């Protein structure tokens, strides 16, 4: 596929490198090299993703640079931090340029007159980056970025759980020739059927999904799909069941709400009910998780989390609902919840 006005020709499977933080160096290198050997040529990481960039640098140091498209991100809001982040990313990735550099979920959409955008332009003029993009979870920011004409790509959450608002955004990007990079294409871990997810996104010729991969078997699943992977009636039925089960008022796990003043693990606790209903529950019923869920009762309903939530969720209410559901599972009131051990 063509990634918008960047004119980069990208394999429809993009690699999201956030999860390889959880792999050892050897495991990450093996996964990344196998992805490359099987045609994946776009890799998305970030300065914020601990050692993800370093692992990519080690995996690709002997591969001709022109064979890869490397994308990274900075959360910088000042030129000083921008240059520091960019230098670190280039050193960690063992490259002298990035194909795409993105503002990473910052608190505003940089404009031409902003010093941090001027720094981004200077980096492009110096050849340190080739293209400029932006990532966000806020729909208003996404529209603002696309309309500004300053960004060649937009990275935004998109999956078969998305609604009409997100589909309209995809179409708007196509109209403006802005490449659309789909983060959280597996619904932040809530989608179980990778084939349904691939087939759904495959309908949109301007959307590049970046699959978060941390295991070889996960990589193998996505490598098995191609242009012939289309939405069958069975896959459509599964998608509709998932959307019905999840509804609209669910936590996507973006973690914008963190840190919590009471140190509640909101991004996990606010969707615990979904985990224990959709996946084997037993791993989440340990003493550690029980203590974590008990801690949600310390919520003071200050609503600072709700103020920061890009989806405008009533997080204190979600915490209460998830706590009650969790207690029902512990006491055995809910039937049909999967309690077998996760393999």
C-alpha cells in the first residue's frame, strides 16, 4: 500500500514494536528478523518504549537501510527535548535517519509557528528524518492535524470496534492524502480473532495496521494473511458479537488517565471485567490481582482521570462496575466465565 503523501510503499502488515519491550534481546531480534525476512518493511517504535529502539537497532544493523522503513516518536513539547529524543532514537536504532518521526500523544497539535514544529522541520531539512507525522487518541486533535496540512501521517486507534466517527476520520485522511496508521488494531488486546481484525482493516486501502507483536506465533498469524483475507459471514458474525459484548463504554487501555492520585492501576482495573469474561480468568484471580482490585475502593472520585480520558469515560463508575463484576467471579456467581489455566 501507499502511505499517503509520503509515497512510501509499505507492506500491509506493519510491525508495532511496543510489546517487544517484554521480550529478551535475543527473542526480540529473532522476531524482528523473521518479520523482515517475510516481507514486513515498516516498523513503528518510540523513544518512550524503553529498550524497543535498541532491540530494533540490534536486529537490523546488518540489513541494508533502504530495505526498511523505521518510524519513531517523541513526546517532546520543546526543541531541547526534541533534539535530545531524536539523537537518542538515532543512536539506539543505529541509523542516521528516520523514515517517519511523529509527535507522540502530546497535549496540543504543533503548528508552523511553534518552536517544536520548527525543530521537526529543521530535522527534516538536515536529512535526519524523511517524513513528519503525529499520533493521538483525541478525535479533535486528529481532525486538527489532518486539516492543518502539516502532517504526512496520522496514527490513531482503529479496529473493528471503531465507530462511524473513526471511519469518517479514515476517509478524511484519504481525501487529504494523509497516511493513516492504525494503532490498537487488536483493540488494545481485547480482540481475540486476528483474522477478523486483519480482514476488517483490509477493506481500507489507505490504512496501515501496526500489529503489536511479542511472540513468534503471533507474527506467524499475521504473516498467514494477505489480500485474499476478506470478511466472510462467519467473521462478520464474530465481529458483531464482540461489538455487542464490549459496547461503547469500555476502557481502551491508552493510559492517558495515569498517574492516579491514589495510585490505582486504572488501565487494568477499569477493564478487568472484560479480561475475565473474554480470556481465561484464573490468571487474574491471584492475591496480587485481588489486592489491586480492592485498591479501587480507595477512589476519591476526584475525576482527574475522566478529565484526561480522550474517550470521556466515567472512570470512577467503570472502576465500581469492574470491582463488583470481579467479586462476582471470585464468589462464583457468574456462570460461563472461562476459568481454565491460560497456556
